[in-house]
């Protein structure tokens, strides 16, 4: 019986050196990295292997880099899951591995996604903050109050709306908010809980991303989609996607809306057949979130990370 669930990481999981051991030992990895360099028109492989870190973490570089490494690892693993999910950008990796679109198309989509998201708000005008320990209902109430109070203020001189939204519901105790910098700061002050401002270049998954969503929607409509070979839980609804049209719609909607990762994990943990979970790609964030969620529900699971050649050999 297939009891495997694959999780694909999003932005923030990148690290200089990722994929290098795969490139050195695998002909498929070499071919895939070279194809990525060719399609993008610049040396993505060099950025992954050698950095510099400042260039690798630029959104339009990070997204194709993470997608490429996850795709190589999935292909070399040679196993298909019962179902899959990906956090934000990771939804593209999950759908790619499920055969929804071609690697070349996915690569260009995420490169443009990063570019459009970066262009939507001038650098320094937006912010994202992780809140630790606040309940989702309390956060919603505070954000509603802050947005009402700021609605009558004039827009920023750069035309940035003064708004703050839920961006990532990562776990029962961790929520990320996103929006105009002053609005995010006001919400953080009012909540009075532990918070960490994230080192990001744009307010992802907020209403301020609507211009990026509109541009990306046009790009998504130009790409051929197929039904996934295995179900993928989407971000904006935390529901299983089994058709091409709903896969496309999910990628459109997720740009400016909440990533419902906590609800995604709840859905995964509610499936009694799912017992083996693998985070496929750079980083270990999703495995850590899942371990805490499984502990809270007294679920005994096998949870592994597959981010390099040694991990592949261990989990073959």
C-alpha cells in the first residue's frame, strides 16, 4: 500500500551549495541544471552551487532554483506519493512532479512569478512578520481593526495601499502577516506577542500582490496543464487538486491570498493511510512543522528530509 506523502519547500529554504552533490554524481541532474541555465538565459546552476547568497535569495532566482532542485530529487528518488503538498512556491514543485506541466514551462513561470511579485511593491514599502503564540481569530480581529483605521488615510506617496493581511498560517502557534510596512508594524504593536520581521523583499501573499497575480494569470493561461498523476493539496483552499483547470486556478489565487499550511497539515494527518512523509528539496522547515503537528495529535509517523545525495541513498 502506498503510504507516502511528499512535501515541497518554498522560498526561504534556499542555501548556497544546494544541488551540487547531485550535479557531480548524476547525469540527470547535470542535464536538468544545464537545461535550466539554457531556458532562463543565465547560469542558475552557478548561483545554486557558488552563490553569492545575495543573488541566490533574489526572488526571481530563488524560485527557479528551489523548483529545479526539488524536481531533480523527486525524479532521482523514483517513487510516487499517495498525495503531495507544497508551501507557496512549493505548490509549483508538487504540480511539476505530478506531471501537470513541463519542466521548462514551470521554470519560466516561477521566474516570472518572482519578478512580478518583486515589482508589485517598491522595495522597503512592504513587510512580513511572523507572530508566535497568537490565535488565528485574535489576529484576524486585530488586522480587521487596523485596516479599518488605516482605510481613511491617504495612500503612500508611491501609491502603496495601507493594508495588512494574513499571509501564511503555518501552524497553530505561528502565523505570518504581510502588507504595507506601517500597517504590519501597527498590527504587531497591537497584538503584543512575540514577533519576527522576515528578511524578505516584498509583502508576499497580501492584497498588495494583486498586480502580480493579474500578470501571472496571463502567463498561466498560456501554459498547457494536465491532470496531476497524484492529488496535490493546494494553498489557497487546502483542498486536493485532481484536475488541470483547478490546478491552474489554484496557482492564480495563491499569489495574493493566505497560504493555508496549518489546514493542509490537518488534512494530511487526518488521512489514516498516510504514514511516511518526506520533505523533498532544500531545507527542513516543513518537516519541523509537521513533527510538531503530529505530536499534538499523537500520530506516529516516519518523517524524513531528502535534500542531497546521501538522503536519496538512505531513502531509496
